[in-house]
C-alpha cells in the first residue's frame, strides 16, 4: 500500500511537471510568433502619385494618375494641415472628414474589391461599369475618389476667379463666370439629401458642364446621364459642414468660393483635355 502511494505521488508529480513545461513551450512559441508579426501599417503618409501644377507649389491630382490597378491605389495625403482652410472650414471638420470619413471609404473600397477582378481594373473602368457592380463598390469607390478631388480643389491660398484656358472655357460655355457660379451654387444647394455638385468635362465633346450627383456617385459613373471627368467638386453631405454651419448648407456653399484652388482646377482641366482619348470607351 505504501509503495502504491509512492508510485501514485511520483506519477502525479511527473504529470504536473510535463504540463507546466508544455505551457512554457506554448507561451514561448506565442511570444516568438508575436515578435515575427509585421508592424501594423500606418495610414499615412502615402500619396497617389500626386503631380504638381508647377504653380506656387500647389499640388494637383491629374486624371491619368488613377490609371493603375485599383488594388495598388494608396490613401492620399491631405495636401495641407487640418487647420489650413480656417475659417471657411474648421479644423475639426477637416480632421474628422479626412481621417475618418475619407479613410473609411478607402478602406472599404479595397475590402469590396479584394479577391475580385476589380483589383486589376483601374478606378475609371470600375466607374464606367458601376451599374453592374455591388453597391459597396459604388459607394466606396465614389467616396474615395470624390474626396481626393475635393481636398485638392481647396487651398488656403484659394479664391478669386479662374484664369487662362479654363476661364475662357467657362465664359464660352456659360456666358460668364457669374452665370457659371450661379449654376454651380444651385446644383450644390438644391441637391436633395447627401451628394455632390460638380464642374466636369464631357468625356466625348470636351465641353464643360455643371451637374450634381446623389450619395457618393460622380459624373464618371455609367449611371449618370451627364457623363464627364470632374474637375471641381463640392461635398454637400452634412458631415462636410455641419459642425460650423449646422443646417445652413447655403452659407457653406457660398464660403466655398473663398478657398477654391483654381490652379488645381485649371491644371486638371488642361491635362485632362490632353489625355482625354485614354478615357473614351
Ligand atoms: Fe464627405
């Protein structure tokens, strides 16, 4: 009986030691695996091959810089500090709008195309057949692209009137800058619910037009009756202005004119005209 108890105690001790050493090995393996995991990628800084207008160092997002496979597109850097558009657009609005809203559209766009043929398509080809694609692609591809354009459309040195070829095209199309401004304002103020107002270039004729789109749609999408390449866009979702302007969308739209980066709009316009054949389908 005594020997039996001794054997039992020895056996129990052996099991306890074996269990403890297995747990130790497991914990070492887990910690080694943790060490081997790559560091989580930071959201910024990354850019979308941004070009420059060559004027006063302002940056422009050119039309043909989006012609890479969609899965390789990066989240753009904001071209200025969060407070750069004060007092027209307050710092907190820009920060939340860029780092939360825009970032979410980008992340969700990549998620929506992951593992599909769309990863290899460029974003224009996605827009051109958007009616056949899932709503998550339509909303997030639009949100990602539209906001990139919007940030570049504004500058703390903005305001005033356009010049050069763009100014001549606006006069030719609308009769005057004031008439264009009126149409753009109307499009922005009367868009029901959330959406955008645009100045765009007709893909086929190269002529300018003003339109507005719902949600995160844009004039490149094949769901639009006015199809064109947008060169100026204003976001009229409440998240773009509510903190400062509350329900007064009209005041936000009026103030927007003080920060329009015409160098960017004009550079995108002339560059698009030179490369338009790439966008014809
Ligand atoms: Fe927005």
